[in-house]
């Protein structure tokens, strides 16, 4: 059995990832309920509507924070049922995982993704020639877009977030290859960045919405460090 020193703590929030072949990996959050003497991990899932994706015997990855580092591991789903959640009131999905294997520490990489819901604003733009290579041209373009954000921005919110890009939900249609200028202003983080859409697909949720993945373009290293620091502060807060 893997050493319990590299296990998440009881009541800790963790990220669970189910890989789906060529489809976008499905991420969800859980709370550790119990670690058995055999090293199995029992969790309450925090998202509803996940039942069709969870089956006994499939592989699932887990990302969590322990001993000042981020770790990832692999397990098999051994059982899945409904039980009363940690706060009571209603039954929630309860997951039993086999003892984790292939546990490894994750370095502070720019592409470590945090599942988080943050409000953001954006406008569609068109990058001028040499936008990525010419710092002066990039700053001039972003200064102009900054003023536009205050007058004609669309609203959206993040699904996950990293130093390299983010996934967001928007009612405004965006397609792969589109370019945008976005802003996030929340306690602990103010970000304005140019980005390019790398994936987009629509879904119905009362109204038609779009799940959009974007990659930051020409992001200053200091700004990227601020994003990563924000992500790690949030992960440390959740791990308490």
C-alpha cells in the first residue's frame, strides 16, 4: 500500500478526473470522507449529474495537496452509491476508490489546472501582425482593448483555470481560432490577458451556452506568476 503520508486528509477537497478517450477529460470535485485500513479512499462527490460517467472498474485520477506539494494518483472505482452527505439534508454520490497507485508530486507547472468558478468579462478582438512577438505592439493593442472592456464586454465564468489558459462558460458563441481579450477581477487577482480559442462546443442549459477553452497569448511572465500564486493560495485554502 502507498504511504499514507501522500494521501489526502479527511475532509479535504480533491479533484477527480475521468479520461474519456478522445473527449475532453471530465473533472469533478470530491471531499474525502474516510481512508480505510486497506488504504481505500471514500469520497463524497460535490457535483450532481455525474452518475452516467461513473462505473465500477474504470480508472480515475486524483489531484490533491499534501505536505506543501500537489500530488496526483491513479485508482479504480470499486463502488458507487448514494449516501447522506457531510452536511446532511440530502443524499449525494459516494465513491469508493482502490488504494491509490503511481502517486507522484506535481511541480509548480504553469499548466496545473484549478477547478474554480470566477466571473470574467471578454471582448472578441483581432490580433495585429506580430502581436505575439512584438511586446510594444502587444501593449498598445491591449491598452486599446482595455477601454473597450468597460463598454461592450460579454460576461462569462470560468470552469477551470491555469497559468496557460482557462475553460469558461459563455452565452456568446465562439469558435476555435477566435481571439479575445479578457479580464478577471476578484480578491487576490486582477488579470487582463489576450487569448485564443482552442476548443468550443455548445450545450443546452435552459438557453444555449458554449463551453470554451482558451490559451493565453503573449502573457507576461510576472502576470503568469501571479496566476500561479493565486491558484496555489486557493488550493492551500481548500486543503485546510
